[in-house]
């Protein structure tokens, strides 16, 4: 059995999880692994969280290859705030030339100011590992990073929109705990509407429908000929950011996305033993930060140090809920209705 304790923070995205990652990273006894599984392309999740053995070299290839979707966003000037690597003043990798490795984009810069040096250290070690189950590679990676950063015995991985991967995570790590971080649906939907990655979701479905496809994942550059000029460029490598950020998308479309993810995610969480999961409301975290942080620390198995609590409470002080309530009624009413299934599902799973 691994020597470390593992907790996953899962949610819909835009639910306060980035702020929570910063809080967790402040704790001296926790290895905060930020956006690790969000960095892995969805098509590769079955391989990296599956049962088929991988060599160390094969495992490292998953971590060191560029994420094409992330690189396209960066090249076109649409950079989500959670992308960290390209903001460094000095860096080896570039989205337009080399591509930014999966593990470098958001994971390593969260841990160190010298992610390229850590990348080299990991490359040297991981490629020498034996062939084994992917889960054993992950545990070895957590152990290596833990040793590199003071041997913390507790690992917390947090990824945006990760609640949909609970089944795969629980299967690979049956002993892991899960914290479901959630936010009021209307506020979460408003935040999604301002974020490039979430705006790409309804656009992807629109493009797939226009091309007669069942899923955006079936789209290829060859389908561009079937799309109008305001959508066709999105299947290429270069396009105007305004095509994504200025295109009118009703707010209730994001409410529908939020509800769908919540309902599906809560159903998947039910398969995790009750003693290994808990919920954490972002609004309650802002209202009663010390109380909720103490509860979180106890759940993941670390001491709620006074210094950590003080620093974390100060960090969370900038959060303010309730943005959706400022909307005009013509937008708020359909938004509330689109969020109703998700809100009802949350109410049934306190």
C-alpha cells in the first residue's frame, strides 16, 4: 500500500477550485497537485487511469507530450487564468514552436518557480521506472514529488471539471477520498460564460450539429467546409479570439451545462463509500472560512495549523458570491430554470 494519503477535489469548474488549490498549497504537510488530470486529454484518460500496464517511458510520454488544445488557446491569445507556465519570464517550451508539455502547463509551475529543472529531474527518473499499472506510476509520481517538496504524507489533486472522471479515479485509487467543491449554479454559470474553455463547449456542440455529427469530438479540420465563416476557423490552428468571446451565447446554455455536469457527477460520487467523500460549498467556505478549512483539514488528514488558517482566510477574503442576482430578469429567469435540475440534485445530496 502507498505511504501517502490521497484526496481528489472534484467539481464542475468555475466553482472556486483554483482558489482552494492555492489554499491547499499553503499547507506545509500537503503536496498540492494542481490540474493534473485536467491536463490529460480526455481521449487518453482510459489509458492513464486504466489497468493496462505501462512502461516508465510510456507513462512519461503521456506527461511530456504537448496538449494541443491548450497550445491552440495560448497561440490565439485566449489564455485561461489557470494556465501558469507560459507566464514565466524564462521558459524552455513555447506553445507555438515546441508545444508545452502536459505536466508543465499547470502542474509544475504550481509547485516551483523552476518548472523546467523539475521537468528534467522527473524525465530522468520516470523513464527508468518498470512496467506496471498506471495507478502504480501515479503513486510513484506522487511519492517522488512529495520527497522533492519536504516529504508531505498527504496528496491533494485538484482539477477543474473533474467530477465527470470520478468513476475512473475511484477505480484506479479505491482508497482515495473525494471532496466535492460546488458553487451556486447561477453564479457558476455566469463565471463559465466568461471563460474561454467553457464557451468552447456550446460552440463545439453547435459545430457538430451543423456537420451532422453526434459529438464535438468527431469534428476534424475537414469539417470546416460545412461551417459558416464565423465558426469554420475554430477547427484550424489560428483564429480571432472574438469568434469565441464575442459570440452571443445565452446564459441559460451555461446553466444547462452546469446542471448536466452536477447531476452526472453526483451520480458517480454515489459509488464512492460515504466515509470517503464530503461536500464543500464555495459560498459557505467564504462565509465561514476557518470552520470549513478545519473540517477540510480533518477530512484529508492533516493538522489545521493556526498559521495556515490565518494565511488561508486572508487569501479567501476577496471572494464575493451573488453575481447572478444582479442580472436583469429576462436573463435571470431562464438561467434559474436551467440550473434547477442541478440545484435540486445538490439539495438531495447535502
